[in-house]
């Protein structure tokens, strides 16, 4: 755990200095941090617990709309609405999981797509609450201690705090009893039950925590965008991007999703500016290469090679 805490300290130290060193590249950095946080949250369910979700955009959208509705209709500060969004997301995940965790194979993944689509349709049709298909603006926000939350620097630090809290949460869970329960259920549910672990309860806890953390990032994302459109924020593409970020970085690892965010979001931005129209083709080739040649993800493959070297040294010694 010590090396992971050191890594978290390095992330915070670099992050604190980043706006002063690269003031013109904050937008991409915010995207990287948000995806790092979302993918790490997703990985609690999809990596550590083995339940692949393709509907996490529903929690992103939930957090964003809570910030808008809380501010526009009730005058609530975003930190309160994010907390409420996290609570509602956890409750939604509980009932969603209670209904679907009896399903095995691809059926749970399909159900997550359906729920995200339902929320998208609700956001489109309930114009009195969400503004409808045309989208809504977050026009005003409070300024705590004189800080403008619409400034890119403030948004960067919010995204940094979000990513750091999520990664810290996973570091703690990885060494806790709950972390071992997650891995046991992922590897073999029947054996986990024989060991006294309740697979359904373990999945529900992972799903609720994953949903709550993702919705907090969604609230920050809503502030960053300032314009929330249901077709975008509940899109299947966003859910797939979150899942791919964790998968390419390395599922079931602490730093894999963060590395995946740097590779996918950073490479995507570089390809967009360098290759123009061909950027999506090259972006797709990058994903294909990683999936084919590094099936465990970047960090997962590095960890596997490190373990093999350790075993080889012990065998020689």
C-alpha cells in the first residue's frame, strides 16, 4: 500500500503545480482526470468484481442534472447537489443490482444499457425538470471564498480532487476485507459462497459505491460543460469510453484506469490535432493494438511480467 500512497502523493504534487506550468492545456487535463476517476469507479464493479457495466453514463448524467436542478430551481450549491446525486445514484444502483445481479453472462451488461437509455428518455421528455432535448445551461454558481467555479483552474482542481479521492478509495479497499471479497466473487461465485461470502451483497456494495463516485464526477463534468444535453451526457459512447479506459489501462488494478485515461484521452487529443479527419481511424487502431497484444491492459501486463521476474529470481536463488 505504501508505494500506492506515494504514487497518490506524486499525483497530487504534480497536479497542484500543473496549472502554473501548463495554463493553456487545462481542458485536456480536466478530461484526463475525470476519465481517470470515472474509470477507476467503474473498475470497482467491472474490474475488481467482474461485472461489466455499459451504462455508467447514467450516473454521469445524474450528477450533472442534479447540479443544474439544484442550482436553477432551489439555489443549492453544487457540493450539496453532488452529495445528493451520490446518494440517489447509490439507491438506484441498489435496486438496479437487486433486479439484475441474478443474471449471469452478458445479460447484466445489456441491462445497464437499458437503464441508461431509460434515463436519457426521461431527461428528454420531462422538460419541466430537465429542459428537454434541447439541453440546459448552468448559468450561475456560488463563488466559495471568491473562487469562480467556471474558471478552468478551479475546475482542474475539482477534477484532481475527484480523481485522487476515487484512487485513494480503491487503495484502501484493495487491502481491506471487502477487496478480497470482490476478487473472490470475480474469480468464482460458487467457491466464494462456499467460503461464506454473499456474492449478491458484495456486488451490490461495489455497484453502489461505483455509482456514487461516478455521479460526483458527473456533477463536476456538468460544471465543466456548463451546457447539459441528454443525447450527449447519457450516450452509450460515453459509457463505452469509460469502460475502455479501465480495460486498456488494466482491469482490477489500482493505477490501470488512470494510465488508460492518459493513453486514451491524451492520444485522442494528439491524434485530433495532428491527423485531423483520420484521427478516429488511428485512435481505433491504437485500441485494437492494445486489446490484441496487451489483453490484461497496460498496467496488468506490466504487473504480470514483474511477478514472472520475481518467480524466476526465486527459482534461481
